């Protein structure tokens, strides 16, 4: 008897359909209007998994937010043990958006909301410097539409926050290869740095078009140029001299005490390679747009429980 079998494809309706490759990276997805100054995304039991609530968002350093009891130092933390410099790798924006069926640009916008809150908390709790990894030198290989969206987002955030920075005594510094940025953004950065350079309450450092390797290379080039010009001798080159040429020489506290990375990744991704030599690391599963005061408190609690020996040993 001759038998034959026919494979019949039966669709599995229990699994969600995979999005098309362009659904999150198309021009339409990134240019679709989505303003977190008007909308706050909240998880809800709707078909899309997301509901929106009309709400006016605060600025990065809103005084009203600072007066809220939720911004008081938690009793589990000691103010005198706070790190002076916190660095953050803000990761997970796109995954956050995809989980909610939103365009990727919405994830980046949502990340700005988390950043606003973190700046407010740092100012309130006595942390002196916050450095955030906003855009890596290596990110230039990403789709052009995403890069253009992020450059536009940087401009919008600077324009919307600069007056509050001036008012609240916040100094903004931007590190990285600025020559690759759009001219309009370069000018905005220059103006923002100039107009806040005398502020001393808090320093907000944004790494844009930055990488640790880039920073070391530009520092070495600067040292080599000084040696070529006879300004320094070969014997003058040491760690201190190199550190003076790193882009973090813009702050009194160039070495982060604590590095936080969100989204469950366990790597530094070419960020502050020299400066992180004795930094304490804290990794959290939370995606960056969901990172809030509880996550930050957990990171600081872990930091305050550690013993920092810098290569030495207590007797």
C-alpha cells in the first residue's frame, strides 16, 4: 500500500505574532508624536496592555517634586555614606516600548521621565555628580532614523530644562566626541555649559557620542602632542597626567563611586573604562523607563553595605 503524508500548517493562536522587522525601526514609528509631558504610560489590562493618562510632567529639577515626602532620604540610608558620584548606563528603552506595542521612540521618551526623577532625587539626597550614558560612540551604526530621533530628543530636552538648571544651581556638562553631533545640537550644548558653568549645587554629566576607548585615545593624543611640543618630558607621563586629559576632568569627582546598569545586562559597554577602576557595580533587571526611587534606594543600600579597600586590606 502506498501511503503519503501531508504537512498541514496549523497556526498557533496562543503565541503573539512577531512584529515585522521594520515595525519598530521605521520612519513612521520614530516620528510618530509621543510626548511624555502630556502622557504618562501606565500598565493596564487593555488589549494593547497599555493605557494612557493625561498628566503634565515636571521638569528635570522641579522644585515641587523636591518638596514631596517621597523624595526624603529613606530611613534605610545614611546621608553621610551617600556616593559623591553615581554613573548610570540607561538600558532597556526599546525593549520597554516593544513590550507595550509602542514605537521605539516612545521608549526613549519614557526614559527621559525616569531621568528627570533621578536628577531630582540626587539633588535632594546630597549626591554631587550624576553621569549618564545617553548615546555611545558605538551607537552611530544604528539605523539613521533612530539616531536622528535621539539627536532631536537631546535638543528638546536641553531646551526644555535649561532654565530650571539655571534656577536650581545645576551645572550641565557633556562629554564625548561632539564633532559628530548636528551643528544645532553642538551650539545648544555649548550654550548650556556656558550658562551653567558657575553652578555648584549639583553636576549633571551627559555622555553623548562617548566611549571609554575614545576617551583614552583622545587623552593619549593630547599627552603625545604636549610631548612633541616639548611641554612635557617622557618621564612626566604618569597616571595623574593621563587623568587630567580625560573628559571627566570637567568635575571635581571624576571617578564614579557607584555604577548602575539597568535591564539585566552585565557589562560596562565601553563606558568610563579608566574611571571605573574602583567603582562599585550594581545591576538591576528593571528596564530604564521603569527605574524609580525603589530601585535607586536598593542600589544605594547595597553600596552603603560594601567595604571599599582600593587594593588594600584592613588589618
